[in-house]
C-alpha cells in the first residue's frame, strides 16, 4: 500500500496553530487534504500528529474530513512516521509536511512514478523546486532501518536526515526541476508565509480551478511581486539548520 503520511502539529514555535489557520473560512490542512486526494497513485492519506492536547483540534478535523490519523511523539518525528506506517500497513510512504498546504498533486505523482521506475529506497524533490511543494517517498524497509539506527536528535526530528547522513546505506534519486524555482516560497513557517499563501488561495482558489498548479502559483507571484517579496527574507530549511546546530 502507498500512503501519504502528513506530519502536523499545533505547537509550531514560529507560528503556533499554523496548520489550522483559516483562509476563506477553511483551515489550511483541509486545503492540503483536498489536494492530496487528487494523487491517483496513493491508497490512503494519514495525518501523523502528537499526543499533545493542543492537537485534539487536528483530530477533530481528521474526523470531519474522514481521514485516518496516528498520535505519537512530538519531537521524535521519525518514530511517529514509523509507528503510523506500521499501524496502517503502509509499504511505501509519501512524506508530506502540513506546512505545505499548496502541495502539487502532479509533482507528487511524478515523484511516485520515478520511485517505482527506479527501484530505489528513496526519491525526493531537490532545491530547484519551489519551497512549498516538497515531497519524498521511501520504502517502509528504509524507514524502519532509519528508525532502528538513527541516534542524533536531528535524525529523529527530521525523518529522512539519517538517509542524507548515510548515503552508503540507501539508494536514492534527487529530482531536479526543469527550472530553478528556488526563489518561490509558498510554505507556511511564519506569519509572512501565511500572508503569501492566503493571497494565493484568495486569488486562485476562488476561481473555477480548485487544484491550481505550482506553475499557476509562480505566474501569480511573478505578476504580484509585492506578494512574492513578503517572505523573500526567510531562509530555506530554517528549522533543519536549527536542529543541526543542537546535535
């Protein structure tokens, strides 16, 4: 079975409650679920949240959206993924973070197709993709190996960090985008990010197409440099950099 497992929690340090912040009366996580449902290759969407009481609100949304969930460790996200995959019998895990509400189903499908066509342990989007459509797929076997052997704090907090640290143990494909879209950022880590995503949703979702593509988002941002510049100062992978310093 192939499942998209989404890590989501309410206690983000930079923007608490971001995954349920509303645009046009609807939580960001709900938009993301709708987009993930359009990935034809996956059999299930699972929300992997924590046992914190604050995340009871995420569980309420899961029940409303009829999406299965798993509750586990807040800090050991690797364990949360492993236990979620084991609970639901997942063979191949498409890892998604809830701070990417505008995930592109077509890009996710491409990542999955490359994974099965390459017969590797792990396939992921590289830094030439816009930040906000990041996705990666791995085998349960590879995830289990990382879960058994990872020791560093960063390797437990960031699910595939052990893969990066031990390339001799895993086969992988890092995808390169057709164009370098590194300047585009429509993930949600802080309030400026939220303003960008809010502007995108209000402009594009309210039109006829609910599932606008990453290319349409880029076109909108190119036409509206005032929106593009709102979060241009934010460094990519800031959370990971912080975690690596703490190792």
